[in-house]
C-alpha cells in the first residue's frame, strides 16, 4: 500500500476531537440499540444497572461518579428504572438525607439479559479496528475515562490527584515562579565606575 494513501484529512469538523468523540459515541449507542432490540435496556440503563449491581446501597452521587452520567439525566434514569421495578430505593443507613438504590430481582435478570447486547456492541465497534490497534484504542479510552473520573471527583468535592500531564504543568509553573522570585530577590548590580579615558 502506498505511503500516505490512508491519510486522514483534518479540516472542519474532522479536526474537532470533541465532535469525533461525539460521533463515535453515537455509533456505539446505535450498535447497542441494534443488539438490544426495542424492548431491552438502553445503553445508559444498562450502565446504571451495572453500577448498582457492582455494589449495593449506592447513592445518586455514587452513581454519578461510577457512570459519568450527569446528575439530572441520572435522576431521570433512576426514576424510570424504579418505575419498571428494576431498582429498589431505600433510606441510607449512614445519611438520613440520602436514598440508596440496589438491584431488584427483576433488575438482576435484566442486567444479565442486557450483558449480551452490551458485549455485542463492544465487539462490533472493536471489529472496525485492526487487531493491532484495538489494545491502544482501549488504553486511550481508559486514560480519557480516568481523567474524566478525576475531574468529576474534583467537581463533586472528592480530593483527587491530577493526571500526570497536569502534575508536570504545575511543577513547571512552580519552578518558573521560584526562578522569578529568586531573580527579584537578588540585589541590583553595582553600577560600573566611570573611567576617564581622556588623560
């Protein structure tokens, strides 16, 4: 194959990382919907049930952190899943102001049934990439998701260490500040004495 034949043209929306990620997400959601069929769980419903199934007694804040779904959308999803009988709500044992959710028996069944659709959608997406590129694709997605988790934890109020790139930038900024402070603290140089050359 000739070199540069598969070169990607980066102009307009094709140069926007956020747009490309959004399009990739749309494709993933379409693949999930195709695999799940009309009556099954949506990808987001499956995600919420998976998070609730991983640990009983999660609060809404816990679910927001676990899924990355914004608070208002998540509240709507939880309400729908409660109405369908897939989740059960209880008062938190540790915080009287909070409610927790857990899977109902029907929710556990739905989660098991939905796992096939989620797996099929993942396989279909990965099949678009060569086997060599799949591992680096998954690593890149994991790194982006980890950064999103750190950012979300900061927004919600959890203390989290910044990603390596942010740490490096902070270190460089601190070093630059120290250098400027050191230069400012140095005494000014004494003026050179005038030398009378006309003797």
